C-alpha cells in the first residue's frame, strides 16, 4: 500500500511515509480484535463498550494520513461516534425501562457501600494536575490551549474538593467567558478591517479563545456535578 | 469534472466555498425537489390512528401517539430531510460521510421515543451496525485522502482509478450501506417500521433510497 510519491511533498522524511502501512496494519489488527469481541459478546451493554474498539481503529486509520485535512476529518468523526454512542445508550435505557414496566419488575437503583481510601496522592495529585495543565494550556494558547486548560479545570471539578469556590464564583466565570468570546470576535474583526494591527488582533483572539474554551469546559464540570448531586 | 458531466449532463449551479463545493445538476435537483416535497408533506400530516382487530374479541382497538412523542418525531423527520438534502447536493466526500451519519442518527431518533420492546431492540441493533460501520466509512474516506490528497469530487473526477482507490471505494460502499441501513441491514429497518405513527417512518424508506442513489453516483465519480 505504498503512497504515490507525487501526492506526498518532498520535504516529508521517508521514515514517516514508511510508517503509514504499519499504522494501517495495526489498525486492521485492532479492528479484528474488536469484531471478534463483538461476535463473542452476548451482553448488550458490553457490546456498546466493545464497539468503541473498531471506532478506535477508525481514528487510527484517519490519523495515519497526518495532514490538516485528516485533522479536520477526525474531529467530526469523534463527534459523530459520540452522538451515535449517546443515541444507542438512550435507546438501550429506554428499552430496559419499557421491558421492566411490562414485566412488572421494579427498577432498582444500584446502591453499593464503599469506604473512602485515605491516600495522600489522591488529595494532592488532582490540584497539581490541574495547575500543570492550566499553565501548559496558557503556554499553548488558542483553541488547543483552551482545551488543555479546560481539561485540567474539569479534572479538578469532578475529582477534587472545591472548597474555595462557590457556585456564584463559577457563574461569574461564565460571564467572563462571554466577554472573552467578544474579545475573540473583535480580534477577528480587526484582522479584516485593519490588517496592519495584526499583532493586537492575534493577542486578542488567541487570549480570548483560551479563556472562553477553558471556562466552557469548567462550566461543563459544574453542570455535571450539580446533576450528580441532585 | 468530466465524470460528473457524463453522469449528469450539466451543472445548474454551485456554491464556491473553499474546498466545499455543493452543486446542483438536473439529476440532483429532481432528488432535492422530491425530498423537500416529501418532508413538507410529512411535517404537515397528522400521526395515524391505527386500528387493531383481534380474533375472538368483538372490539376494535385504536392506538394513539402522544402529542409530545409526535412532536419529537416530527422534528427528527425534518432534520432527516435536511440531512438528505445535504447528502444529495454536497460536492465533497467528507461532507457526504457526515451527512450520511446524520441520516443514521436521525433515523434512530425517530424511533427512540417508541414504547415498544421489539422496535427498540431493532433500533438498538441498527445503532450497533451504524457504530461499527463508521470504521469502513471514515476509513475509506481516509484511504482516498491518503492516495489522492483531496476529498473534493470535482478534483477526484479527473483522477484515474487505481487499486488503492478501489479499496477506498469498496470501504466507502460498505460504510454507507451500514450507516444508511441499505440492503443487507434493511431487515433492522423493516422491524423498526412495525412501530406505530405511520407518516414519520416513511422518511426511513426515502432516506435509504436517496443515500443509495447518491452513493452509486459518488462511486462512479471517484476513480
């Protein structure tokens, strides 16, 4: 499955081109493992989980191409597979509820007892991970940086103990997110109206999008926690 | 654009939007008109009242569809129609895959609110097939991209066929067949069609037909 040399630019090293068939073969092996699991598995819930293995192979095949067009292909691919996963699990839940209602079997909520583990690392690792990813996100800036920093905030909100910040604080953060978004838009507007001030526009849009994306993900964490507490 | 012209006589109009070039030909215009008329017809019509006569009893039962349920199904039907218009008019294989996936998701969505175990079971199986088939669908597109460096149908029409491209086309065929639930997987759709609420489920037949028609056209154009 050698690539046509006319398609790949000359500046790409030969070793990267040689990696492509290996990546495809690995993806096919992963897909075969996933399909075998699907054939052998009888439990519907487990099937949904195992389906993620072929989808992983799909990510591998797409990302093996390694161009910007492939990057543009992989993000919608992830969104589509996530949407399908949500739809199928909703259907599974709906089916189970309908079946139990018909058969008169009561719906049980799993209520298992547990004992919290007292380990130093569980308390300290979460804030450190959060701080490191936020700093790294600030260095990256832009959309990617916002995603990295937001993931750090998300970890903190899901797993850490949020003593210092009340819900009002995070609601104010949502307002700041909106202001940052306006900065991003204004930065883009400056690009078109006055291209000579491109540096200002770059800083406005780059700084705006990182704050916006990071706080959006943080907001997601707040919503998830409130949903869980209810 | 030779292959596109051979198949479709001439291009009525196209939107130049970077790489993404939706275009209309007399053939796709006919498909678009069919979809629009059908979608409007389904959106305006009321859900059916199914009467069931049972042997041994002297009664005729009528089943109704709840207002909320009908509303959700109508919304999904309209969304499916919009996705189908995208499938038919797009000039980009990448957009084609996304629209086909959207058609699959909305098809499942039409049945998500039905309170019927065997219908939900069939919808679940269809969903599983849909998720598995995103591997060949996106894999085939990625293979075409790796071989030719483009996903635009206008450019791909001028590139002669070769074995790698044929593998990509084959994968695209398998993927789109699974996502749109065409021939071998149509059994799941038939099982789902046993649900009550007649006008909306007709969208599934139309979606299968349109995805199939457009898929064959794209397979001819590529390579």
